[in-house]
C-alpha cells in the first residue's frame, strides 16, 4: 500500500506555491525528513520532506507546477518489509 505525500501548511496565509526543484525521482529510496521537492511561495522557498522512509513510486508534480496546500505531490511505498503508515 502506498502513502500519498501531501503539501502541509508551510506558513500562515500561504495557500499554494510553485515547484522549483524535484529533489528525488521515481524509484529513489528516501529517509524520513529528506527533501522531496522545493516549493516557492510568495514568502520563501521551502523544502517539502518525506514524512517517513520509503521508495518513491510516483511523482504527481513537475518543476514549474503550481500546487496547493493539501495537494498530493508523491507516493511512497515500504522498503525492505517495513510498512508505510498513514
């Protein structure tokens, strides 16, 4: 089962941002808190981290896309028999 990674609120009043960097690719194994994408808002560039360890099975955004808080940006699957948690 895959875990959908969503954009969490980054700052008060910020509703969306533009993807400026994809820091991972499909198939990459990531650790919790590793940057998945960098999002530019009207206030700053912020890193959106992986919520837990896993393998990137899908990226739902591309550089230049505008994404809203709450949007799904990636999917993670368990690695080495570990489970993904919701």
